C-alpha cells in the first residue's frame, strides 16, 4: 500500500515528487521558526512538545475521513444501480453485497413480507464461507420472537453483540439450528427493517459476523453501521417496492 506522507515544511515543498503524488494523504506542518527536533519521536514547536503520537493520531483521523468519503461515493453509486435494476434476483444480490461490504459483514440475508404482512420470505442469502446454494429460498413462519419477525413487527433495529448471550427475558430469541447444521457460529448480528418513505415495512435485512482489520474474531456492529444500514435499508425498500 502507498503510505501516508508527513512533510514538516522548513523551506522547499515539491508537490510533484512521486512519493507525494502517490500518497493516500499528505499532511503538511509548516514551521516558520522556533522548531527543533529533540529525538526521532519528539519535536518542539514554539516551546511546546509535539510528539509522534500526535502526528499518528492526525494521520489516523485522515484515514477515517477518507474511508467515510469512499462510503459516501459508494452509497451514491448503489443508489443509482438500485434505481435502474429490474431483475429481482440481481437487485436482492446487489443490496446484500453492498451492505456486507459497507459493514465488513461475513454473511447476510434479505427477507421480504407479503402484502398482508403475515408471511416472510427468505429471498436471498450470502456467506463468504459457504456457497449460496446451501441456503434454500423459502417461506418461513412469521414468528414474532425471531429477530426478523420482531423487527418486521416492531419496525425497530436489533443490534446483537453476541447471539448466544441474549437475556432470557428478551422479547426475541436466537435459533441456532442453522449454526448446528452448517458447523458455523453466529456471533454479532444486526437486523434492520426495510421501510418505505411512507413507513410501510416490506421486509428486513440481516447481517452476521462483522470483522475489522484488527481482529480475527467477529466484533459487534457499530453505531455507525446501524445509521448506515437504516439509511440504505430505506433505499432498498423503495427499490423493492418500485420493482414490485
């Protein structure tokens, strides 16, 4: 990967240098005077110590900003794609692929409701560890104690850090049958209702096992993931409604 570049500008700045042009980001710190380096990690600017940790923190912030900017661009692109897609299977696959990518989720399933809101259909599923053919597309009972049934009934998002640590008095339960069948372990799980602009619930999106770059084990879905999914699930709901 191309590194971030930090330039402490003393005299000359050459933006055409290849290492600068190819960098993810360039942070320029300009010092007019009273600057000295105490050691490779500590600098003094106008009498104040400015350590390497501060510089790294700023670079991390730049990285977060770039990631957010890229997500905004991706959101715009998916909105265009979903608005013109006419093939239902392709539409459902695009929705899941994008939402999994946006949240670093290992797996995802899209459910749709019938017009009477008394049946839920398991219409599309993805898991990076399994062939999608192992997930049968079928009608499932509208069980209000399941995550999907609860979300479609209440219209609320469920963000579960650990599917196997749900309190016994919770109004919903986790069905581990599929985990046992596939020798899989669901940990973090988030289920979001797909609401149209008028508030009508047409289905739900469920994502499983979020991973980040610092962990080899699933981590909880973040508050940012929740906000992102709520926004995109509305877009998906409108696309499904238009397609219907």
